[in-house]
């Protein structure tokens, strides 16, 4: 369990670094592409990122798999919450930019955040599953910029942004929970549809 938790922490640290480079870039397109490096390193090192693993839950949904996924989410959140304020202290300009970004996110209605989370979850599943199946990094460098530039919501990245911003509120927590739920549904959507298709073809 400790190894799984630490793997989640490692993934969370990399996502937070991705948040930092995105905030540091004046050009949103460059920031979106550079953010992809975080997911690339997570996949190549095999770290436990919740949004990268939740889509595989339909394949294996026993108690051990669920526990591992929840530990990944906990580790991701711990990394963001603990490291975010430290980075904001060291690089206050990033904290200021994160505050603006998060204030805009909190203007969304929760159903909007959920739907944006679903769409991000679909892309995250595709990026990771293509990397696993074909050992190709191309999907990582396309899917990540697409979800960022489209305005879709990534729950772990959002945790990082809020930790950097210093915004702590019930509204922020509800926003994160809505995105986590959206990412979960989006990540499992294509596998579930494929499962239904396979069952129909087998009849």
C-alpha cells in the first residue's frame, strides 16, 4: 500500500510541474504542449496517476484494483496540496497566475465542470491506452494539449492549480469533486462502450 501511495505522490509531483510550466508560458499553445512532458514521464516511469488509470477499472474492478486507484488519487492529492504552497512561495508569480485561473474555474456551474471532466477523461484514457498498447508517445503529445486548449478539466491538474493559488473553500472542493467524477466517467466511457459492443457481437 505504501508503494502504491508513493507512486501516486510521484505522479502528483510531475503533474504539478506540468501546471507550473503551463502557468509560466506566455503562449498557451506552448504551455499546453510542454505540459505533456508530465504525462510522458508518468507513463514511462509507471507512476500511478488517477486520471490515467481510472479508465482501466472496467477491465479489472476487484477490491485490489479499487484500492490501488484510491491510493493513487490520495497520493496525487497529497503531492498537490503539500507541494503547491511551497512552489507558490518560491515562485509567487506562478501563484498569482494560478489564482486568476482558479477564480475563473469557480465561475463554472458544477454540471459544467463535470462535463468538462468527462471529456478530459476520454482523452486521458486514449492517451494512456495507446501508449500501453502501441508504445507510442504521439497520443500523449496530442491528447494533453487538446484537453487543455479545449478548456476540459483535469482533476489532478486542478488540484495543483488550486494549491498554487492558495484558494481554499467549500466551493473549490465541490468543483474538484465534480471534476474527479467527470474524469472517472469519461475515462471508463470508451471501455464500457467497447464491452457492450463485444457482448452484442458475441450473441
